[in-house]
């Protein structure tokens, strides 16, 4: 999200190449991905860096993802607003148990260097991951955090190469339509904390891993 420094862009590309990341998405980048320092620090990942897709919104960047993993260094702050905050190993174990393990794209969202991800952006994520660093200084540099995440995913057997999704798997667009339908439904109800209800529904859907037909059935029922 809005990377500010060419140095970090270069390092992000380099570590992504180290672990076989399928592609980079930059949302409203401030730093120039083709800048001299970015290319210099990317080393042998220049092609991955220059080939990064630029998006104007997080929604567009994660549209093809089967699951979106948000990152946060402030564990206590996140826990007050979100129940799906997990340590890295727990998040990987949860993904491993789902059909996403077979054919889905796992998108990892990295926050801004200074302020991280906003509350609205965190709500777009299916789960939040916290790296168990020193509580006295838990916030990692964005490229360091990515290195830890990618090492853990690689160790668990994930790779940048995926199988083709089957006809049974709903895509992100279908899931977003399900969520928007549910959001419209609860907007007409007298609910004190709609955000908590919405987040609970998303967690239930992710845990259930419904098929495409089941997603369509839920949309029909909610409408």
C-alpha cells in the first residue's frame, strides 16, 4: 500500500524473487518502481519489480485473490477491532486446511512504511497476521516482514506456482457480491455494531469454504 521509498521497493522485489512470488501489486505507489535506487536494490529481481502491476485501489489489487492476508505490527490495537488476528503459524495452518491450498491465490497485503494499513483496509482482509517480534519494538520494516512471511509460507509448502482453479471454486468477485448482499441486508436492520456482524460473517464464510454453487445459494437466500 502506497510504498514511499525506492529502497524498500527494491528489497521487496528482491525477497519476492528469492521465494518465487508470482507477482507484485503496488497500490498508489509514491516511490517510482523504475527509479535508480529501486532497481539497484532489487538486484536480480529487476524484471519482477518493473513488471509490478499498479492499482488505484486495494479492491482492484486483491480481486483475483482467494484469500487476503493482512499484516499488522500492533497486536493490541488490532485485537480491539478484529477477532481474526492470528500468529503467522496459525494463519498458515488455517489456509492449509482449506481448498485454497490447492488452487487459490494467497494475497499478502503490506501496509505503508509509516502508518501500516487503515481500519478500512484491514476489514477487506480475510485474516490478519502478526509476527511475534519483540513486544518492546514489534513493528518490522516492510521488506523484513515480507521476508519472514514468505519464508514461513515456503516452509509450509506454498509456492508461486498454482494449479488451475476448479469449476467448484468461487472467485473473489462472487464472494464480494455475497458480502455486499449481506452488507445491504444488515444495513436495513437495527444492529448496534454492523462492522462486527460483517466481520463475523466473513470469518464464517472463509472457515466454511463454500463451493460456487453454495455461494450462489446464499446470495439467493439473502436477497
